C-alpha cells in the first residue's frame, strides 16, 4: 500500500525569494472563439524540481506524506529526512501512513534541519484550489496534492483562461512512490501527470507558510552541523545496508525462479520477484529491517539529539 489517511495539497511561502524557481508562459488560443482566451502553464522549472526531488522517493511504502513534506521543504533549502518527520510525528520510526493529526502536527511547528537551520511552518486550508494552486506555482511555491490515498508534490499546472474563468487542463506532479509505472530514475525523478480520476478525488488542501530563523551563534551552528553530518552518515549506513539487502532478496528470488520454472531473468524480475508485488515488499522489508538492526535509525536519532543537547550546553 501507499496510503495516507488524509493527504493534503500544500503550498509553501518562505521569507526567501522564490520567483527564480518558477516560470509562467501563456499563448493565445483561437479555437475557443474567445479573443482573450489563453493557454497558460505555470510551475517550478524542471531543473529546479529535479534538484529538490533527487533522492527523495519515499523510503517506506507508507511514507508518501513524509517524502512530500521533505521534498517541499528541500525546495527552499531546508533538509529534513523522512525518518525524522515520521519520528517527530509518531515518537518512533515506523512504517505508518500520515493521519490528519500527524500531518498537521508536522506542518504546524518549528524544525531544525540537518544543517542547523531553524524554520517554522503553519498550515491553513485552501478554499479556491484551482486559482490558489495556479498563483502559488506562478510564485514558485510547490504544492502537495493528496488523492486516492496517496500524496504527491505538484510542480506545474496548465490552464485555459477565458472570459468565463479559468479551466484546468493538466497537473504535473513528482510522485514519491518509487514503484509507479512512470519509474523513479535519474531522468524522471517521479515526474508524471495526474489522471482525471486523481484530480476528481483530491482530498484535504492546505496552504503552508514557512519562515526561517537565525541560529544562535556561529560556534553553536557549526557544532549542530557536525551533529547533523554524523546523523546523515549513520542513516546512510542503514539505508545502504537495507537497499543491499533488498537487492540480495531479489537476486535470490530470481535464481530460484529460473531454476524452478525455467523463466528468463526478465520474466522473473517483472513478475514473481518484482518489488511491485505487495507480498514481496512486505516480507522482504521486514526481514531486511531485522538484518539491519545494528544501524537502527532510532539509535541514530537518539545519538544525534544527545549531540545537539551538548552543543546547546
């Protein structure tokens, strides 16, 4: 599953200028019999979106909400790991969907990112989703959309503007789910259009304001950055071990599949041994978590908090 109990559409306003992130392009449309009709596209430029989407596919099958929050924060230079978002929301690192309470708690609070930068966010609901989405993207503010139990980051929108109003044509998102048919790779980084079914089933919508705050003193700042680097290194070890373990499970499965059924490696990888298979993901995920227990993320975060406490004296 890749569900979230009440996913959201989110826009982010920061005290940092965001206009360089976005582009708006409009062209006349003659086929609509309206001399003022235009087709307009607004959104985050692809290069910028690629930067904040890099390495931010969801790390667990229930973490689409945490991946999207992390991705949007990253658009403004604030680095918060998905595991830290989950830990702060639930008190532990667990493969859990984002409840409305957990999401709102994550979006109405202060954060310290991995570089020691402090910022705060506040969430309010959106009442005019199309117009507000368009204006936020014109201003360079990415959004998060929740539909059919899944959260994604909105980076671009296409609309028709006529004397009768604004009409939606297309919404482009960065989908954090790494096993979707659009494939998460170095080129796409989860880029895909929303389907009309997804658009018609959009759920909770929130506007977010985010403001950064100065840290107290360069010495403390350097100390905190050192702590955060140690945290990244600790989590990297866990993530590498976990990924290697999943790769090993797939290879073992394919060997057995070829020997038992005589299928090709491609047939085995695409079917019996695919990570798209919910049973495979659940079984191998649990086993690999157990095998990577020496580098438990909870312990990484506990050690990091002790380090930060020492920095703050």
